[in-house]
């Protein structure tokens, strides 16, 4: 996650210094009462593919006066959900080349991993796999993906083309690209 404001997308940088009205459309909290937030810090979530931004600032009442709580703090961090740029009329975030589909967890049972893989992999397609000369049938690819999801921190991402998949390990091992043929 970029810590420096200069490394954040333009829309995120534009939030800092602004006073914005936080509504249900931004925060996703149903029936929440709108309030104002004087933004002091904004950054993308640790998973930039999510489109979520973390915004910190001073909470204000709708008339602009500080909203001091019992414990004396007006500071607040708010999560703005994907689509927040449209709500605030800011420039869109850069297009995401890869979007997360699944994350490996060792607590998944074999049955759970197989179910996740079957939902993501096209079982009827043949795949080109990084480092292999021959096409691999979809059911074998699903089995490999299910095995990979047993590893904590393994990420399975989908390319913007909607078909290509990528397996990324937490350590220095090379990523594996899975591309359906045809």
C-alpha cells in the first residue's frame, strides 16, 4: 500500500483538505445519518483492486461545528466503498488490470477449495499454463487451483479480459498465468 500521498491515485489525493458529506451511498451503512468530514488523510485499501478508500478526518455536524463525542475526539476513519468517485464527482480510479477472485487459507477444507475452484475455472475449456507446453483440461486446472488455495496468502486473480486467471504466491515464487484456449 503506498504510504506517500503522491503515490495515490488523483481521486484519492483530491479528497485531502476537502470537507465532504458522508452519506449511505459513500459508506454503505444503511439508514446512517449524514455528517460532514474534514479530510486530513486518504489512502487506498491494502487491496487496490477493491476500489475501497480509507478516509481519516474530523467529524463535523451538518452546520460545520465540530462533533465532539463524550470521549472528546472528533477524529474518525471512514471506509468509502467502490463507486465513491462517481458519488463525489471525482475522476475515476485507474482501470484495474487484475481483480481478486479468491485468497488461499489453510483452514479451507478440501471440499471448500474444490467448490471455489469449480466456480472460477471454466471446466470445459483447455488452458495454457505458464511453463507448460501442452494445454491442460479445465478440470485439471480446477484441481490445481484447489490445491493452491490450501496455502495461506495465495491469491487467485482474474484479468480485466474476464477469462485469464493468475495464481500469485506470498513468497518469491513465480506467478502462474492460466489462459483459456480459443
